[in-house]
C-alpha cells in the first residue's frame, strides 16, 4: 500500500503507507498539483499547468499527458481541480 501527495512545486511524492518511507518523487508538472486519483498500479494527476498525466506507480514513469483546452471567456484559462 502507498500514500501519494501533490505539491505546489509540481512534485508528486509516493510513500510506503506501512513504513512511512518516501519511495519516489515524480516530476513532470510545471504547476501546483491540484488533484490525484490512484487506481491500482496507476495514478492520474492534474495540475495548474493545465495538464492531466497518467503515471505508473510501479516505475514512476509518466505514461500519458493530456493538455486541458479552452476556457470560459476571453483570456480565461481553465485548470482541472478535481478527478474521479
């Protein structure tokens, strides 16, 4: 079992939930991480850099990146603040 946390510097940290030891730090986002969802050996993250990323928790590799498109008006840029 593991625990994950997203940070304002764009990092995602993965800990061993039993021992509390930091297992790895995932880098890829260029803005604060706003949402995380773990699904088995995968995790999905969303950040203020307007990307959603799919990660392998086994390897720490980013497997896919999707950019958020559009906004609600002139000059507005939406970010993803929730994942399910």
